[in-house]
């Protein structure tokens, strides 16, 4: 029996079915946060940027409410030198169950956060708050979300379209949808990866399924499994 299992494992390994748990990086994101005034239709100032507005740390994507303001998290990816990919995921971590201002919005909200693509320029711009959307790539509920959780969303189509259109930057925007009455969440460590790293219980909104390449490998593995079973029967 051991010999049979070992040979079967060799078949699966040869098919490439056993892969590393960690996803290969494509590129890291340039992350910041923009807030509106009480008119939430347009952005007016940074909450996180390299200038350290309000003393907040740079590289954080705050999402939610600060008083009457709406805050949106943004991350841009330099596409220079990159080529189309079999699969691409936007991946990021939960940094804080709350916002960047203590104690005003230092508490989380329970609701949904949408992930949208937009044309970036590898620069922090207040306008990115309301830049035209290239489409939603997913959404997730904050219910049960914990600091340290990792979220991933399949952006293969939008990534490859940006490469094919010779765009030099692709942006990702996180916003509360619908906008909550109070509270916020903060995310960081944005990067593009070749596979999903989602650790959120229940998944990341259905956008963390195996990419087509993995499904193809699974098919090859199943063919090998059938062949092995026939051989050992």
C-alpha cells in the first residue's frame, strides 16, 4: 500500500499539483488613503501619505468614516517592464480593526468593502479618491475579520488589459459599500501575487478561487490519479 501511495504522490507531483503555500510576488503596491470633506463625492485631503499628514503613518489604506468624512484606501502598482500573466491577485493584510485617528475612529465597522480598479500614475493624488472605476474586482464583509488576516482578489483580466493597453500604472481602491455610519478599518502590505493568499474564514468574496493554471494542473493530476488506480487494480 505504501508503494502505491508513493507512486501516486509522484504522479501528482509530476503534474505540478503540489505547490507552495505562499504566492509568488509580481510587484509591491504604493499605498495611501484619501478622505473627503462632509461632501463625500470628492476627496479633499490625505489621511495616510508619504508626507505623514496628521502624523499618521504612510503606506496605510484606511477605509470607512471619520466624523462626516468618507475615507478610501488606495494602492497603485508600477507596471513598467511587466508582462501579461496567467493569473494575478491583489493581496493585502488587515493592519488595524479601526481607523488612523485615536480615539475618534479607533473602532471597526461591520459592513462590506468593495475593491475597484482605476488607472493610476504611481503618485499620491487626492483625485484618486473619485477616479473613474475600471470595474469592481470583488468585495468582502468585515464580519469576523481579524488583524493579520490576508485578503486576495483575482484581478487577472483587469491586470492583463492594463498591460495590453500599455498603461504604466494600475490602481486599486477600497471603499465602504454602502458607506457605514461610523468606524473604519485599516489595511497595508499591498502587493500583486500570482496566486491567492486569502486566509479570511469563508473566503474572500468568491475571488480567491484557483486560477485557470491551477485548475489545469488539477485536471492533469486527476488524469494521473485515474491512470494510477487502473494500474493498481
